[in-house]
């Protein structure tokens, strides 16, 4: 409650304007009947919000200057201008909003420019720098030497200038015909967006990733994706020009039955270390069902690591029996590796790559 001497004087806005024309008005403890407060008095909104102006100026400066830094500064200044206590008494909210928007564009634009001028190389291993020692290969027994020379290193990149992601894996030369090597690998090596449950019928032509393949004895070269296995089976075929006399087709087509306990070996590129040999035995055969299709899987204790995907699993005679595809997390399991049986690939009947050597592309 107010005493008579303290009770506020209530006047209208029009009355206040009439008595304040030409001189400052003392309006302490005055509340306007129409709800206007002191902050809405004439002349109080004349000053510019300096933080808002600074945000806009900094954002503009970021266009020719290093916008990654100035853009972030402009965003911070603009946000500060919009939340300061006496913002209602100042002009310039438009400058603050414009500074935030332009600052964000500065950051995005400069990140794009840097990526274009200085593309990021996420793979620490250059494909052409890890050629296996020639003498060591020649001293191998013929089945192992042939499997080694049929191995290739496969690199897939997706997105603009490879910024979307990168995969490094292996592949097996099934056929060399008319200066072209036809390579079997895993689909997830060449298609970074591959997901079994979501893309059962995707076609090779729909994939936009860039695939590079290195054969033994020649530099890495661009490759073309020819075929994906149906029903999301993790297999793909690619082709690449071959100039090296060292590269060989792997041995395949044997009808010899593989049994649990049989010795096998794998050739691949674990962690990009090309033409690596590991040995083990068949642990079990398993069945995987994908969209109604049965896929035979070989479980083995042969060491398989990231980068082995798409590489060959061979029996003791050097015949291709599987394509290395999965392994368990080494932190919780050892000796658990899996390969799609080569019989599964043959059962898909890609007739244009037949066992007699003729090649007729789809």
C-alpha cells in the first residue's frame, strides 16, 4: 500500500507527450494508464546496439579474411547482442541476426574452400608404397604364390572429393581377359552405403563411390563396378585394366569338398598392409538367410582383420573356397573369422563370367 505522498501519479501517454515537448521530463514513479513503461518513452530507442553492429561487421570481414574464425566470432557476438538485458531499448536486432547468418555462411564457405584446395587424405598408407618383396613371393610354393599374385588392394571413396568416407579392402582376380582383370570382392568394400536389410535390390550403376584397385606390379588404377549379388549378399564384381605380367588369376572351380578341420589360408590387405598371408583351419560351416536366400558361411580361426574384407580364403591346394567378410571384435574374441563360401557365388550364376574363360559383360 502507498501513502498519500508516495502514491504514483497516473497520466495518459498523450498527457506525458504534451508536457515533455522541448524539455526532459522527470517521470520517476510514473506508470502510464495505457501500460507503457519507461523503456517505451520517446527517444529511448535511438541508440544502436554495438554488439549487433560488431557481429555484422565481423561477419562481412570474414568473407575475404579467414572466415572459419571470424564467422564463429560473428555468431557469438550476434547471440550476445540478442540476449543482453537492455536489448529492447536499442536498435539493431537485424544486424545481429544478419551477423549470425552471414557468420554461419562464412564458416561453411571456408570449410568447403579448404576441402577443395587441400583435400584430406584419410588413408595413411599410399597404395603404391607397399609393394610386396618380389623375391619373397618367388620363393613360395606354387599354390600360395598364385593366390598371392591374384590378390588386389581395393580402395573405395564416397562423397564429394572423398569426404563422405573411405574403405580399404581386398579382392581376388577371377579372370584376366583382353587386358582387363575381373575382381571379386565384398560389396561393403566398394559401396560404403551398403546395408543388408535396406538395399536388397540396389544396382551397381546406382553407386556413386569412386573405386581404385591396385594389382601386384602396377600402380593403382580406377575401377568400374559391374555387379552386385542379389538379395543383399555381400559380394560384388569390379573390373580394372591390367598391364602387369605379375598379376595372375586365382585357382577356382575345384569340386573337392572342404571339411571341418581342413587347413586353409587367407591372403589380403589387413589395415592396408598388402599381400599378407595368414593360416588356420576350418572351424565350422554355418548358414545365413538373407531375404529368403541361403548363404553358406565358413567359420575359420585364420586371422582376418579390417582390410582383409573381400580377400580370398584358400584350401591347402590353393583353390579359392571363400571370400573373407567378417570377424569379431578382437577385444572380446580371438580366432573367430568368417568367409562367404565360394560355392555361394557360383550358385548365383553370373553367367557372363563363366568357368571356360569367356567373358561377356552384362
